[in-house]
C-alpha cells in the first residue's frame, strides 16, 4: 500500500464535467486549426473549469457546516443516554430496597390474609345467596296439607 498512490474523491455535479468533456471532444475532432478559435475554446474550458471549482468549494463549505453540527448533537445524545441509564439504575435500586424492607413484608402478609378472608366471605355470601334463592323457590310452591285418612284409625 505504501507504493500505491491514494486518490482523493469529492462529490461534484456531473453536468459541468460533461460539458468540459464535450468541448474537449469537439477540439479533438476539428481537423483545421485556428488559433483564434483555439483560444476561444481554451477560455471556455477555463471558465467551465472555474465553475466546477466554485461548485466544489460550495459543496465543501456546506458539507463542513453540516459536519460541524454533528458533534454537539452527539454530545446531547450521550448526555440523554447517560440520564436514561441513571433513571434505570435508580429504579432498579429502589425496587431492591422495596423488596428488602422487613416492615413491608409484614404489611404484605396482612394484606394477603385480608385477601383470603375476603375470598372466604365472598364464597359464604354466594352460598347464602343460593340458599335464599332455594328458600324463595320453596316458599312460592303451594302448600300441600295432609289429607285425613278415609278410614279412621282404631283405638288400641
């Protein structure tokens, strides 16, 4: 690689280059040589070349401006990521603290006992409601009185 020559690449518009190529081809095609025409063509080529240089300079300047905007934005992004990581670490440490509290464990146990008691009460109420419904159904049925036997009982 040391022996190889490194080439530089830049982004430039192609239209001025194409015009320059056409002018050079026209010059090569001409068989008759007129010094006045040659100088006129040479001036045109120089003018086109200068336009290309101007456009390259403008493109370079705008690229430099855009590149100058990138580092502050990257710094801002890094700061926001650091802040986000801080929040995540803080939330994780608080989560561990909540789990480690002994007082909270007792409170959690009492809450669980209350939940169980509430479940039992709910089951009992459901059972009571079904029993009441059964009683209401029985009360709505007509009352059947026992009939007197047709044959009287003999006393013993």
